[in-house]
C-alpha cells in the first residue's frame, strides 16, 4: 500500500515538473537567444528612428547608446518578469486537478475497481478530461519552447484548459452517448483551444436546436 501511494504521488510530482520544465528551459535559453537575435537586427540609426517614431516619450537611460536603450526597453516590455505570475498560476491550477485525479486513482488502485466512485472524488471521464488537457498543455509548451516562441499568454491558455477540464467532461456525458464519454473526454482535450471552442459551440448548437438560426445568420 505504501509503495503504491509513494509511486503515485511521485508520478504526480513528475507530471507537474514536466509541465513547467519547458517554460523554465525557455527562460534560460530560448528567451535570451530570441531577444539577442531581435536586437541584433537593429542598427543604431534604426533604433533612433524607431524610438523617435513610436516611443518619442521614452527617455529611460537616454544618455546611453541606442543599443543599450533598446535592450532596456525590450526587457521592460517583454522581460522574464512577465512570466512569473502566469507560471505561478499554472503550477497552482495544475496541482489542483492533478492531485484531485491522484486521489481518485488511488481509490481505484486500493479497491481494484475502475468504476468505484466516492463522494469528493472524480469519476473516470473527469480524470480522462484532465489528462487530455494536460497532454495538450505539455505538447504546446514543448513545441513553442523548441521554436523559441513561448509567451506569458500561452501559459494562461494552458491554465484555462485545465480549469475547464472537469466541467467540460460533465457536459460531454450529457451531450454524447455514454460509451463515448470517457474516450471523447480525453480526445477532445488534446485539440487546440480554438478548435475545441468551435467544437463545443457547434455541438451545443446542434443539441439545443440552434443549427437553423446559425445557418440563417451565415447566409
């Protein structure tokens, strides 16, 4: 019993670590390389023209060279500090559904029954929905980290997906056939956010009879 519990919680900790590692890696590698590549593309004359045209009131370190001013400006607008709040929120929001799922999975392991459901624990389709949202979040961050195109708003989107995982799973159980609820909860969770929202709106419109109205508006 103790060994199973330890392995389960160690696995959950590893999942949280996996989700935030791409962002941390990006902040220490990709972010700096991307900043240096952008700043290197500007000559001193181009920097002077840029500030004169778009930020004429920006006077921070005005006595310094144009390249130093631009680096200071870039760090203020797009610096690493802007990742702190979304990263903290991501850790907190990720920990809640993963720990909740871990407690539910622990019940299944202890009883040996996948269909066991106790009050304050999650049913299987909710756990699968969280797993789908988590899969999307890890994939999206790894991909963006690889191309050095990760921004703070991307972390907010991952937090949003994990926040709606449980209510989305509950909704699917009432909109889809019972035998499709569990696989659909996971598979829908791995869709890109825009695709997911379009699917939800379309499915809801069909179930509530809004299809005709939407078609009329489209025409």
